[in-house]
């Protein structure tokens, strides 16, 4: 056996007996997640991220406020098709880069997490 086990991921982490999602079920779950993100956010744009040595091609959706989500897709063509079906603009991140609003959102989230951690520590020490 290698360094990493070949266990399949469970469909529901709360149910250890649940089988791993099939290819079609995983694809459907991805499309549903992206559809829900677009439906519940304003001004969403899609950014296709190329495959690397560690990850396959991903599709990142970024809302106007900078909130984002990322999901794996089979390839850039599939990412473009998903974005077109969702009715949102799609960009190649290698050509456009990431929008500043995403970096700003990440910074705001980090600051919020740090403040919450300090508040929890202060309450614990009091």
C-alpha cells in the first residue's frame, strides 16, 4: 500500500455507511452548487483555472462582493459550457488574473476570523 490510502470519499460524511458519490452524482452535485451560488449572489462571473500538478481544471465563481466558490470540472471546455448554461461571463484566469474584489473579500474574512478568535480567547481567559 502506498502513502495514501485509496479509500473512496463518502457521499455523506455524517453517514459512514454511505457510498462514495458516482461520477454522475458528483457532477450533478457540482452543477447544483454552482447554480445555487449564481442564484443567490449578485454579479457572478466565472474564472477557469488551468490544471496543475496537484489539481485538475477548476471553475471559480466570484460575486460582486468578492465572495467566491470553486469546483473541479473535467476541462476548460466543460467549464465554459457550465458558465454559459448559468448565463454568466467566463474568463480565463491566466489571461485576466483574479479580480481585486476577491482578494479584498479574502482579507475581510481573515480579519473577521482573527477578531472572533481573539474574542473567544478573551472570554475564555476572563
